[in-house]
């Protein structure tokens, strides 16, 4: 019954992952990059999720060759991914690690033999609404670069976004689903508004409809 439980929603497949990764690696070859550092941390845009299909409040180290590494400051996010895999969910990234500092993250780059290569960075700047400037925490970035003094670094924000902005059929299905959730929440608001009903109750009905569809909210929504 549509009114009970979470409404079925589209999910991104491993084919979508492979499409994204192939596009990023084609860009990396064109620009002669050995690795990407895609930062998300606690930003609005969460660029790292484009690579990992997960939210870790960290970043992804994405080499031209080999497996990427999702880094996070919280062990609970690593355990969450491991639990999901044990339950049969196919993770986009199999290597999750706790790296609470820029220096610890730099050691992963060194481990992969890329400490003297060319690194493209996503997160040194952004043009997202309500969020200008750098996504990467200053102290984290300072430690990262000091640990890898021979690493050549290039800002890849715009080339990355040029790839990200072109939507596949799977991504468009998610956009349409989110739009439908927004329309349903708007209807719930209209139905809840009556004389004497407090705004907290209206908000409750809006959020009930959104969460019932498995959709989350992220500032500044």
C-alpha cells in the first residue's frame, strides 16, 4: 500500500559506478594525473559521494590505476560499510579506512606509490550556493601537503564538475524521484494546514512524507 512504509525508490547500479569512474579516469589521462583527491567532509556538495556512493564526512583517494580508498574520521562509518557488505549490498568502494588527519591520508597516497606523482584535487574551491571557498579543512590540507612535499598538485574542481553535471538515465531517475518526494511533501503541508494547527505539526507531516520515501535533507534545505 502506497501510504504505508517506504515507497520503492531507484538506486544507482555498479554500471553507473563504472560509467563515472571511466569518465574520471579519461579526464585524468588527458591531464596526466596519477590520482584524484575528492573531498567531501561536511560540505554541502559532498563531492566524494560521486565516486563512492556513500557519505563518510571525509574524502576519496582515487588513483588512475587500482582501487580507490574512502577515508573518514569515524570508525563507525567504516563499520557501517562493512555491515552493509555483509548483508549483501554491493559497495562501490571496498577499501574504507579511518584517517583522522591530513598526514594519515597522505600516507595512503605514499602507500600507493604516488607521492611523487601528479594529484588532482577537488575541494580546494567550490562555487556551490551558500558555500564559497575551500571545502578541505585548513589544518588537514596543511598536514597533507607537508607530508607529500614532492607531490605535484592541480586543482580539478571545474573538470570534475563538468563530468558530474552530465546526468545519466539512472541519475535522472533519482532527480525525478526527489522531485516527486518534494511534491508529496508539499501536498502533505497543504493538507495539514488548518486554523489552530501549530507549525510544528505541519513540519511533522512534511518530514513524515519525505522520510517515508527514504529521502534525506541536507542544509540549506
